[in-house]
């Protein structure tokens, strides 16, 4: 689960950088900056939801 969360956060960071670059350069592949910004936010929210849902279960299983 930890690897999935790290991947989502990495993709979110990439989407954020693309949003900043798109804001200054212009649309990349016809996609506006708002779309990358929204994607970044959604990916981080998914990562947070996964940690909140499965984070305690993974730690509890290891300690037994």
C-alpha cells in the first residue's frame, strides 16, 4: 500500500509541475493548466483516502 501512495503523490507532483509550466507556456497537448491542477488535487486526495483507510490496518498487522 505504501508504494501505491508514494506513486500517487509522485504523479500528483508531476501534474502540479505541468500545471505551473502550462500556466506560463500555454496549453500542452491542448490541455489547460486547470486540468493538471485538478488532476494533482484528485491524486493527493486518493492518496490521503488510502492512508486513512488502510494505514492503521497495515501497522496493526505487522505488530502482531
